[in-house]
């Protein structure tokens, strides 16, 4: 499953959105996701993908934008979460 597909699935499950609402080019604003919901979603995605997105400054306005941010984080070892030490 691609990053985009995982994000779409997570958005459907956690936000109660339909498959039509989470198409790649779909605007987050158009599907009723406000800035607070975007922040909460990004925290969920950090956990789901094991990355840190705290330094991300790219505007996120669509489902595809979210996938691009996650893909960049996955490609950057510095953004991968480190396992908690025991």
C-alpha cells in the first residue's frame, strides 16, 4: 500500500470521510478539514509512519500534499522517530 493509500485509509477511518472525499487533489478545506484537524491528523500520521514532522514548513492544502510531506520525511533519516530507550 502506498503512502497516499495509507493516508486516505486513515482519513476515512479517523475522520469519517468517504472515498470520494479523500481523492489526491481534493482540497482539505473543501472537505471540511480545518487547521486544527490538520494538526491532529499530522500527529496521527507521525505515529502511523514513525516520523517527526515538527520542522515541516510546506503548506498542506490537499490530500496529495500530506502524502508528499510524509514521503519526504520517510526519505530523511533525521525525521525518523527513534525508539524510546528502556
